[in-house]
C-alpha cells in the first residue's frame, strides 16, 4: 500500500503538468534591416496605437472544445512602438513630439488561428498595420498586410508559434520602414 501512494501522486502530478495551458505568449519583434532614407534630420512625431477589436493574438481550436484565447506578456502596442521608433531613427529621422510631420502606426489586426488535431496542427496568421502620415498640407494613408502559414506534426509548441508570429511581424515592419512612398511623403 505504501508503494502505491507515490505512484498515484506521481501520476497525478504528471497529469496536472500535461494539462497546463499557458495563457500568454511571449512575442519579441525585432528591427530588421532599415535603409537610410534622409540625411537632413527631418523631424517627425511617431505614435503607435492598437486598434484591434480583441487583445489576444493566438486562438487555438481543438475539436469541439471552446477555443483557447492567448494574449501577449507585453502589450503589442509597446513592442511595435519600440520597433517603429528605432526604425525611423535608423532611417535618419529625428523623433520629436513637437514635430510638424507625424506618422501614426495602427495595429489593426494580429491573429494566429491554430487548428489542433490529434496528429497535426495548422496555423494561419494574419497581420494588418495601417499607417497614417500627416504634414502641414496633406495626409497619407496606407494599409500593409502579411499572412503566414505553418503546419506541423502533433500539437504546436509555443516556441514555434512565437517564432512564426515574430518573423511575420519583423517582415511587415521592415517592409513599412523601407517603403519609399511613405518616406517621400514625410520629406515633402
């Protein structure tokens, strides 16, 4: 009987560990290669806002169960703001809250939809960032989109999903920060 108690406790502990489902994902987008766009120390006001309808970035669906909704450990607005500010500085701009020209980066949509079946998973990620730039006379708006797809055996691990989402964010933010059309407008 005494030897049965440790076996039961061990199996209960393993069952509890196996059913642990994290409630947050640790994203960490990084600044990609940004080319110098201006050497004239153009001043610009940078603002990043989150206009998404929902704050979660990961929705895991497993059969008939209710979807598991997972947010980020750090607000996406703050993470993207850091990337965009550093990117605009690297592009040659002077970030100044009193600048006449402004650029607002709007996180409009970010969601990785994961379907988890018994033997595989499939993840479809969509990212939309809108940019609104203003100078004294005009306004520039543009929407940037990126889609990702990931498929693998068994259940997805969070490290793989984090990497996939981070790479998609890095790709799109680099595209935005190197957009000639945006930089031509800012420098008018």
